[in-house]
């Protein structure tokens, strides 16, 4: 396990550096000049040159990238802007603050969205999947399959907006989604995010229902399930101890993929519900041509994908002892 | 199957395979007709009622897309004219339709767009064109690229395979949505010289390029796996021993065995690209005004939904029906190709 983790972590680090490099070099094709942004609207040429120098933009691209990369590990000083401490992902001229601070500020919103909705869709998805599998071919199974088909075909920006229109504005059943930090007031936190959670869960539940149902059906016809039943175990024990355990690894796979695209998916969710998370931050940085910020969000999103891939692969071995890590 | 039962009948794989296979021997045994896999697939597909129904709906969408100019001609309106601005009796002072339900009337079947006052029906009809064309082109290019790379990696093996595998790994680690949003301005900058108007063809091309760049890797990885296992099979070995050229092996031995996964992946990819294109336009980096586009209708719809929810409903429901129909069609195509697969 340790060897596996080390090997994968090294590979992940290499991947991230490559992605950082590609992103960094591609950004120089962007129709925007960070120095001009830093300098403001009315910018005399001398000040512009000075800003460029302060940001290190007057150096070759390659040197700039290495400086940026070094900044991530040891921090760096920007002349006239101050120090940017250890994980320094750059300096945003739009916010006039180190990028890392803003991201740390916004990240809880995105994570809260993910945690809340995933708890709901995991419970409902796996639950309906098991019920559908046990009632194979009956009305309940058919209802579940139709519901999951419709659910998986929905788009957040349509269903989310409809939910806002009816539940918030027309019937006034719930307030407009907003973010209250969990540490401040857990109840407000859950209430403020309930609507996005439910909408996200409605769309994602379908995948889990489908996956759970088909794996469960397969599991129920496995030899070991039959053996357990022949030995006289109760139906409940057989299902929870044996059949359900077998369905865990495919569920872990899609759950890992869902968590991995956390930030990519958050873009649309946060735009739909006007929540100020990392997804929205990334869109705003595109609009504002805030390159350092954009670069940091891209990297963060890539890091999420890479890290969750490793976690899922490691989980396989934990869930299913037959899997050997290589 | 009921549960719990003392002796469970083998459900799942065997049961589905049996029911699907039992229809074939039921044919009169006297007439042994040799059927190609394609014919078998078609026979199985025709019996699948859901599949046929969803195929009809998908065909309907395609037909509407193809016949958009004709529909617009018969209907007497186009998606570009700002009827609401030309005729003061259609929109109120805030730019919202005067008539209830988004201004639906015998003249404007699906109502009119807030503030600009364009016709919603023709926008929707022409919007299918934009979405389908981009999605079809992206499906085609990703499939071709994925097939070529996948086969090359799987067939050549060794160092080439290793290198391609690494590239695929990195491509799949890219946060594609975010990346496309971030780099759309860059690509626009490269394709269009400053001061020049961005043409619809250009923005469509950019979208297709972006979707292709981030779309081919998963298919390539899948096909590489298939080729790796096929390569070791006897028939390929036999072909190689008899002196068949690599070209012949790839096109005559490997490719015919890959059609099923390729087609199945393509039916999965198309609705995905339709929704991706809509999402990108919704986020403001897809198709530009004035090209009619569903994603942009969503964008406008979410801006005005508190005052005019009707405008959002049409693209929303249309996209929902399209995606459902296409997903069902995809399931049926998969079943028809390989009755052993279950969902």
C-alpha cells in the first residue's frame, strides 16, 4: 500500500507540474497584460514598466514559470506589493491580495455544496438502487428506473432556476440560497444551502440508483450470496453483509469521479444559485482577466481530480481484498 | 425474481441473455438464413419499442434541424428580426411581453424574447441546428481521433504505447470545463484578427476544437484496452502468420471487432456534447449573438426568469426531451448490439 501511494503521489506531482506549465505558457497567448491591470486605468509608461518589473514580467517566460513554481513552495516577495507567504500561487491584481487567501476564503462554499449534496444523493441513490434490485421487474423497480432516467437527463441551470422560481419566489417556501459558515451557525448553514443540495442531489441520485441496482442484481446471483443464504442467514444479513459490500467498489468509483470534478461542476451550480464559491471565482477571473487567480483555480481543479483518483484506487483495495495494487 | 427465495434463479447475465437469445431459434428452423451482425442488431432493435419510440423523437429533432429554413418560411418569421422592438404593441416599458405567458399568441407560438423581442419558436428551431451540428462534428472528430490513437497505442505497444498512455493520463486530469472556459478567449484571439467580427462559423469551430481536445482521451483509453486483448487472439495471430500487413490486420481484423464499443461510445458522447455546448454558451463562452443557440437562451432565460419564466421553459423542456430520448436510444442501441450487457 505504501509503495503504491508513494508511486502514485510522485506521478500525480509530475502531472500537476505539467498541467501548471501548460497552463502557464498558454496564458501568455491571452489577450491581457497583468501589469496593466495592476497599474490601473491611467497608466504612464514608466509606471507600467515599473509594475512589470515588480511582478517579474520583464523576465523570460521560462524564468517566470520557475519563479512561480518556487513561490508555491517557499513563498515570494513582490516589490512594492509585499510578501506572499509559503503556498504562494501568485498575486491577484483585481483583489489586490495573494491568490491563495481568496481561494481559502471561497473554498468552504464549494466544499459545503459538495458535502451536503453528496450525503443526500448517496443515501437516496444507494437506497433506491437496493430497493429496485430487490423488487426487480416490479412497479417499484420501473418507477425507480424512469425517475433516474429523467433525473440524469436534467441540467442544473434549468432545474435549479425552476426551483428558485417556484420555491423561492412564487411560493416562498425557502429563502434564497446563501452561505453561512458552518462554524458560525450549523443550522443556518444547512438551511441556506438546502435548495442547491436538493437540486444537485436530484440530478446525481440517478447515477447511483442505476449503478447500485445493476451491481446488486449481479451480486444477488453470486455463489457466495447463495451460500450465505443456504446456510440459513436471514435475508437482511445477506444483503447488508454480502451483497451490499460487493456493490461498494463501483459506487466508490463513480463517487470518486463526482468528487473529482467538484470544482468544474461547481462553476454551473454556483452561477445558477449565485453562490460565491471557487467555481464562481474562476468564472469571475476569466471575465476580469485575472490570470494568477484563474491559473490557481485550474490547478486546484486538476489537483482535486488527481488526488481523488488516487484515493479511489486505494479504496478499491480496502473494499475488495482481492484487488492488488500495482 | 422475488427475494428472499430459497433457491434463487440465476438472475442477471444469464437471464437477460436467454430471453434475448430465445427469440432467434423461435424462427422456423427450416429456413436457415445467414444474418450479418448488422442485420441481427437491426432485428433486435426493431423489437425494442422504447428504442424505436426514442429513435422517432431523435429523428424528429434532426428533421426539425434540417428543415429549419423551411419551417421558418412557412411560419413567416425568422430568429433574427426584433419584432418586439419594431412593433411597440408587443413589449412593455421594461422590455417584457405584454401578453401573459411570455407573449404566447397565435402569431408568436412560443412567445417573444424579453427586451429584444425576437421570436422564440424560430430561435428554438434554429437553435437545434447549432447544437446538433456542433455536437455531431465534435462526436465525429473525437471518435476519429480516439479510434486512431487508441488503435495505434494498443497495436504498436512498447514505448509508443507508454508515451500515449501518459498523455491520456494527463489529458484526463485536466479540469476540462474550467480549461475550456479559460482558453476560449485565447483561441478566439488566435483565430480572429483584432477588430474583426467573430463569425458564427468561427465560434462553432472553436467549440468543436475545444470539445475534441478534451474528449478523445477517454475513448482512446477504452479502445487501447480492447486492442490489447484482441491483439493476442488467435485470428489476429493467424493473420499475422499468413503474412497480412499491419494495415490489413488493423482494418480487416481489429476494426470490425471494435465497431460495437465505438458506436456505443458515440451514442453516449452526442447528448453529452449537446449539453456541454449548451452549458458553455450558458456560461458565456459558447456561441455569440446573433446565432440562435439553446445555451444562450438558457443564459438569457436565467437572467429574466423572475419576470418571465416562460422564456426559460422552451429550451429547458426541449433539451430535457432530447437528452432523455437520446439516452434511451443509446441504451437500446447497446442492447441491440450486445444483448448480454445489462443496465
